[in-house]
């Protein structure tokens, strides 16, 4: 199951993408699919027909891993919505 992530690239706007598995501690790059801007529009650097993308860690500042709907149900919130 693909996880939704927000990838913060150095000197670029963050992008949303999907990752099949999170990078390991000894990984030298990240692999993701379906990159898009945070507003849902296509990222300008994506070539038509490209499916998977591999970026070296040197281009990545940090990655936010978003919770899935199943995980949200198990989170105990200290406040009411």
C-alpha cells in the first residue's frame, strides 16, 4: 500500500508524492511515484509518461509521512473536533 508523503526538496517548493515503502536508514536515495504540487497540480519538472522517480538524499531536506485513514482512527486525540 502506497503511503502519502510530502517531500521537502532543497531550494524548491514541497511536493506531495506516494511511496511504496519508506527509505531505510542506509538508503542513498528515495523512490516515489505520482509527484504533484501541494495544490494537486502537476509538478512542472515531470516529463509526460514518467512513472517512478529516484532522488538522491542530497536533494532532500526532509520528508513528512502523512497518516492514513486507518491510522487516524487509532490515534487518541487530546481534544474534541
